[in-house]
C-alpha cells in the first residue's frame, strides 16, 4: 500500500512529466544520459527553455544531474521512475482482473436463457 508521501511524489512527477516538452525530454533520456546541448538539439528549443524544463524535472526527482567540466549531464532517476512504474503496474493488475471478470460475464451471458427460455449456444 502506498503511503501519502509516495502518492504525493507520484502525483508531482506525473504532473511535471505531463507537459509535452518535459515528456519528450524523459523519452530522450530513457536511451541514456545527455548533456543539455544534446537535449536542446534534439528538441529544437532554446537552451533557456530546456534548462527550465530540466530544473522542474530535477525538482520533482525525475532526473538527476552531474557536472562534467562545464557540461551538465542529465539522466533519468531510476528510483523515481521505478516508483512510477510500480504505481502504474498496480492499475495494470486491476484492469487485468476486471477484464477477466468481463470475459467470464460474457461467457456466462452466452449460456443465459434467451427470450424463449432456451439456453444460448
């Protein structure tokens, strides 16, 4: 069961990632770390815009930054992404169970009596 702090952090991360450019940044970083310049080139946005998006992603714990000389290298925070994945997976299990119940219901419906009182095929 998720405690309130985990739910709040998941909600914060989902909110931050939901912005289209930040979503694109996360998509880029899933292939590996990139410097700010690489992200700027890939997105076609200005460096100040990308830096702002990266700052918000870092504040939400979605990305981590390391300095290498004058460069800042960004990578996904695997712990926070795993937490998001676990949260989403909880819904996958729920929907799988519901689909199984729907399948059973539909199968039972085929055997229900029709208007004449005869069971269906």
